[in-house]
């Protein structure tokens, strides 16, 4: 059994960047990884002047409110360690959209995407299809993968429906280019449990870590066109991203699905 812990970051009111990350970890490593992160996060949150129950990377890095009372070097070092442990135990699956490009594509593109105007569902299904591609490439793989997302009341039911329906629109992501033949219905998303699960982020250290990874990617992209908020910020986030070896899409057969995702990417992101 494998698990993918998913969280996202990005708001149209803050910037044009939306990033979602899924951290894939096998059941054998899950317990030790969870304990490691639980201890790390609990110890670090205890340094906050007031009681904190959840790791919020953006607030920590920017020294929001009482986080300003914790030394900046200490805060930066901690997020760096979180990224180190993440790549030690998990595979990183991420996608970065431009809100504007996404809106243009769903309004004018004619791509017939089965998730309508939902960038949350579009991103989650891309990660699910990419996980499917990687898992089906493992010989004699009999394990299945469970998706666990930060609670999204509006999106979770739609995600479970999308995984269950396994729309052929997503086939080009995980169809093997060397074969180029139609995928049998029973093999679509057959590496993934077709019901996704929601959890409150404060109850899952791994969802909080997915948020940290997502924010590292997001801020790195924002700083391609924005000024630094503090000296060395651009270099710091570049160093975090250098640690995070995300899984690439690789070769595909092309098609509307691939064209859509290429159209909605942030301009400094590649599949």
C-alpha cells in the first residue's frame, strides 16, 4: 500500500501562482516518517510564543505576527530540514498553474477537460494520473495508492467521482508512448484506490509537509517576477527547490489533455 498526502497553496488575491504537491510514501516507511515529522513539528511549534497546532510555512518564513519573535535563521533552517526529510522518505509530485492561463484555457481553449473550471480538481487529477504512470511502470506491482488530501469539502466528493469515473481524457498522461493503443477501461487509474480521503491538516504532519513543499515551489516561482521581501529570499527558495527532486511527466502520446496542462502551467514550470 502507498499513500499520497496532498496540499496546495496559492490565492488569486496574492499572486498568479497556484501550486499543488502530493508526497508519495509507502506503508513500510509511513510510521517512521510520521513520527519523525510529528516530533520535528511539535518541537518547533513549541518555540512560538503562543500555542500553535499547525505548521503554516508562509507565516513561519515571513515572520507573521508572533513568528517574528523567533529568529529568522532558525525559521529558515527548520523549513530546510523539513524539505530534506520529505525527499528522504517520499517521492514529490507537483504541478504549478498560472491562474490567468488556467482561466483563459477553460474559457477559450476548447480542451473539453472533465473537471470544468476547478483548478483544484484539475491539479489533483494530474497528480493522480502521474502517480498512475509511475506505479504501473513497476513490474508485478500489486500495491494500490490512497490519496489523502487537506480537507476540501467542495472538492473531495468530486475527486472521488473523478477517480471512480476514470475519464479517458487523462489517458495520454499514463499511456505508454511505445504502445499508443487504447487503454482498457479496467486499467484506467487501476493503481489508485477510487475513493479519496480528507483529513484536517492539523491532524496530519505529512499534509503540513506537502504545504511546505508547495509553498517553496510557489514562492520560488513568484520571485521570478517579484522583488524580495527580505535580503537573500530568492537564493533561499532556490536552495529549497534544488533539494526537491519532483517526478517529471516524461514522454507522452500528446493529445488534448497534454495540450491543456501545458497551456495552464506557470511560464517557469515544466511538466
